[in-house]
C-alpha cells in the first residue's frame, strides 16, 4: 500500500504567515467569516444566517472601515495564500482607560494546532505595542472551552467581568480576559 508523504515533516508554522487584510480581500473575508460563524456559532456576535444575507457591497464596506491607528485585521495564510484564520484588533477610545481589544479570532479546523493562533496573537501584540499599549483585552464565550484553554495557555487571565452573550442572553456568557504584554509576545 502506498502511503501519502508526511505533510508534517516541516513544522506547520513555517508554512504559515500573518498579513494585514486589505479592502481587496473582501470576498476572502466573507468566505472565512461564513465558515467561522458556522463552525463556532457562539463566538462572534453574529448569526450565520444574518451574515449570509449581506450583499457584496456590505462585505466591501465592512473591510473598508478599518482606520489606521484605530484597528487592523490580520489574515493567517499558508504558502499557497489560502486563508486559514484571522483576528482583529481595535483601539477602544471610549473605554477608560483606552484599551486594545482582540476579536474575531479564528483558525480553520484543518490548521488548528499548527501554531497559527499564536501567530495571530503575536501580530495583535505587536500592533498594540506599536501604538504604545501594553495590554490586550478580549471576551470569550463561556461555552467555548477550546478557546478559553488556548487563551489561558497564552497567558491571558480572566478579569472576573462577565456579561450575558447578546445572542443567547438566557444561556451563555462572555468572559472578559486580559493579557499583559511583557517580554517577547
């Protein structure tokens, strides 16, 4: 019996890279967003059926709203430039003190465990430091143990703040977490 060559011979993270999303990426943003909403419905404050109703113009508008210095969205890609994940960072000037929030973190099931989520978090950390912030904040659904475990391994700490998940106010909650950016995150 012939066996397929070992695709894991080189560490998976070597083939991955993180880059900024651009307005030209709107169709890829749409496709990945629909995948992530279907894969983890309680994680992204949007229902997949609502996202499917958006027009191409709606998707183009979504990605064009990132303003320099206010936020960025990162794409995780492989050597063939296939999108395998993403995350965003947003400077929330309304909070006191001003905070950098991480959101919409996702890695496709086939790429999980290959270091991509850590690479996305490193990109978020670099962005925050570049604008002189030393903490990252996020909310994670309490019914998403895989994500909670990842964040805890990455040094995130629960703040104790909890709020009902807006799309499931009677069921699950959003847990607030913070990560102090010390060292070489």
